[in-house]
C-alpha cells in the first residue's frame, strides 16, 4: 500500500509498492503494478495491466490505457494520454549479453502537458513530445516532436497541427488559426505553433 492516505481507488488485483505516492481521486485497475518511488498525481486513471516503473513521475489528470509500461526515465506531465498498448523505451541499444541496469543507463523521455500518444505507438527514448502534440496510432517517434504537432507513420512525420482540444488547425494567410472547441487561437511561424 502507498505511503499517502488519500481518497484514491486501488483494485484488489493491483500491486502497489509501499513507498509510492498516489494523488486524490486517482484509480488503479486490475493487474497494474506501481513500483517503488513512483509518484502518481491526482485524478489519474491507470488501466488494466499497466506498469509504473521505479521513481517514475506521473502528473495530474493523466490517462494510461491498458497494457502500457512507463519505464524509469519517462516523465508524464499533466493531462497526458497514453493509448492502449503504446510503448516507451529507456535504453537505446539493449543487449542481453551486456546488461545496462540502473539509472545511469536510462535515457530520459519527456511527454509534455496534454500530449496524446495513440494506440500501439512507440516512443524511442531520448525524445520530447511537445505540449498538446498528437502521435497517431502505430507511429514510431524517433525525434523531438514540437508543441501541437500531429505526427503519424514510421518514422513519425508531421502531417498537421492540432489544438489543445484535439481539433485540426487550419491557418489563414497570416498564419492564424482558431479552435472553437478550446476557444483558443494559435499562430504558425517558423514551423512552430504557439497559442496567442
Ligand atoms: C492521427 C489521427 C488523429 C488522424 O485522424 P484524422 O485527422 O481523421 O486523419 P485522416 O483520417 O483524415 O487521415 C489523414 C491522412 O493520414 C493518414 N493517417 C491517419 N492516421 C494515421 C496513422 N495513425 N498512421 C498512419 N497514417 C495515418 C490517413 O491514411 C490519411 O492519409 P491520406 O491523406 O494519404 O489518405 C488518427 O488517425 C489516429 O491515429 N488517432 C489515434 C486513435 C487512437 O489511438 N486512439 C486511442 C484511444 S482508443
């Protein structure tokens, strides 16, 4: 059981090591393992068969769908969505004969606020996924992805730009786009998108 005593739900078939922190209203479902030193924010959902590695930090309002392992070295900021069976990595050149075990070997991966990672995609370690970026189902990310970018394919390439609410952004001649759902406007300049 975790060291915090907050209002969270842990299914009886989940395994939560004792020195972890779990925020208020978070839910942890069947066959999920939260390992030692992990910190889970508030209002998170960890689906079935999820593994949260040692010392991993998960922000608030994060959704992790079934069959996802968050390895040590991965950081998830607030409102990140991890689609079912998507894959993180933390070693770039693994070899069973030359094991690399321990923090010093792990290559960090940062998933910024509000980014969505589609079902069955793979994030090669050492990359940062920008704020509210969207990785399509099955994509393989091998480079940093800028804020609000929509990427698909293997290797993942930018095919468009997407709002905070997940709507495609259509820019006018001045490089301005408006999203009705998020009620936010965005500017495209020098291949980057920012909220204005
Ligand atoms: C990336 C995504 C958001 C694009 O959706 P969309 O805007 O409706 O895209 P479209 O269907 O208009 O497709 C645009 C083009 O990209 C291609 N494309 C779309 N998604 C793709 C993907 N995941 N991988 C490769 N190509 C993709 C389409 O084939 C199409 O190509 P074309 O122009 O050559 O015909 C969506 O396809 C996707 O992958 N969503 C993730 C779903 C998911 O994982 N959900 C998890 C929760 S269950």
